[in-house]
């Protein structure tokens, strides 16, 4: 029996009520049909790697964090994170302030962020190089429709390499009793900065005199816009003076620089320079001293022949080093041509034009001076072509 909730009055009314009832049943069937069910939301995830940029010492380690979130409005599972330069990724880290799983159900839900971490030694990160490394993290997960999701993020890691260089220069020759000035150029050759207080210079006497005081910074730091720090690529020039006295034959002293960067890493450099001293006019040489003498002669003017020569003659010569146009070409420790130290050059090996020859002469240990530098110049010329004249 079908109860319609009240009396029926005629066939027409019964038909209407029955149609209404069957329409309601059909609508309910349509709504509950699988074909009418709402499609699940499309899944998506994001990963944020930090720090975006960092710098580490080569004997240290780099530390990365990766924050993974569900950004597609749906739950995701099976979250994994990998880094192409850091193999030991761990997480999620339950000790972080970022809630690792609001419901402790191993499901990354919208509004949650899971944090992963990784540490890698700098030696493994940079391997045999020192160039900045770009590392990429990849996060993967599965959404409710079993689709695989992925996201990527990259960061940069630079190498911290402290480096320092020292170039000490001064006069090659001078007269005994003169005040000599030496420059000590300190250059930052690394990638870290040195505060001014972290740079220490020491001058050590080897022979003769030493700097009369600790080297002081020059009045100019080569226009440095950050004068409180010696930054990578910058050079500061320090200066010191040595007082010589009559009877001195040589000044040889060594400069040492120690530099400590903001990270507490210390590097050092050293350089030595020599100055040969000649006796002052009227000075009496020590009884054991001998007079070192040298003279440079050879080809001059326009040379069109097949060879050119340069020869050094003199007394108490121990060694002669020849350079041609700034390039060292020959060193002689004994005379090789009738008592002279001779250099012979094939002109075919020279370019046309001026040729500059320098001979650095070193004398015996008891000679005064100990060293002299001599110069000679000639030009390689093309052979003249004589045009015959016909008479008749």
C-alpha cells in the first residue's frame, strides 16, 4: 500500500502526486550516482631551500633547510626531498618551530609545512674546485588521485678562501750611510676580508740593518673606499726605513705579514729584498774587502749582421745574468770568452727594432759593491739593398 499522506480526490490528483514522488526518487538517484560526484582537487607542492646564498670555509660544512608545503588545496603523502649536492637529507624535523604534522598522520595537509635538513662537508661540495656551487633540491609527493607531484628550488654556496701576498721592494744599490726606504705591498688574494687590526707586519734583519720601526700604513690606501678592511683584490702599501752606516756592504731584510679575517682564519706571507751598498766617497774599505768592477760592451747602433754580442769584463765577478727585452736568456758563473762573460745572439731570433740587454753582475762575497746592473741597447735593422747603377 502506498501512503501519500492524505486522501486522494480523483485520478488526476493521484497522477500528479505519484509523478512528484517518482521525480524525487530519480533526483536522489542522480545525486548519489558516482558520475555526479565532485572531482578531487588537483594536488601541488612547493619547496623552499635556505639559505638562498651562503659562504663556507673549505675545511667547514654547508647546512641547508628545505620547507615543503601542500599548495594545491589537497592532502599529499609520501613526501621525499633530495638535493643534487647534499646526499644525506633528513626529515621532517619535529624539533623545528614549523609544525611537522598537525595531525601526526603522515599526511601533508594544506596549511602544514614540513622542514627537512642536510649537512655536507665543503670538501665534498666543492671537490677539487673553488667556484660557487648551485645546488638544487627536489621535493616529490603523491596526491589523492595517485598523481606524482614535484617541486624544485636552487641555492648558491661560495667558498671562503683567505689569502694574502707580500711584495717588498727597495733600492737595488745604494751608498753606505744612506737612509733607505722600503715599500711593503700587502694584497688580499683570497675571498675573505681582513680588518685593519688583523694585519700585522714584521721586518726581520738578515744582513745589515732593519727597519727602524714597525712598518706603518702609508698615507694612502690606493683610494680604498672601505679603509677599515682589506677586501679581496685590494692592496695596501706599508713603508719602513733602514739607516745604513759606513762600512756596511749590504742590507738584506725580510718582511712578514700575518692577516686574520673576520672568521678567525689566519694566513701569512713573506718576502725578502737586498740592497748592495757601495762605500761613501772617501770611505776606507775594510782590510779584507776588494773592489768589484764590471763593464758592459757589445753591439750598438744598427745591427744588420747575423749575430749581436754583449760582454761583461771586470774584476771579482762571481755571476752574470743576461736578460733581453725583460726575458732572462743566460746565466754565466765563469768567463766563457777570453776572460769575459759573453752573450751571443742570433739576430734572426729578434724582432726588428730596439733590443734592450741587461746584465746583472754579482761580485765575490768580500767585494764592494756586491752587485751591479748594466744596460746596453742596439737595434736590429734590415740589410740595405744596393741598387746597381749602370753607366755607359
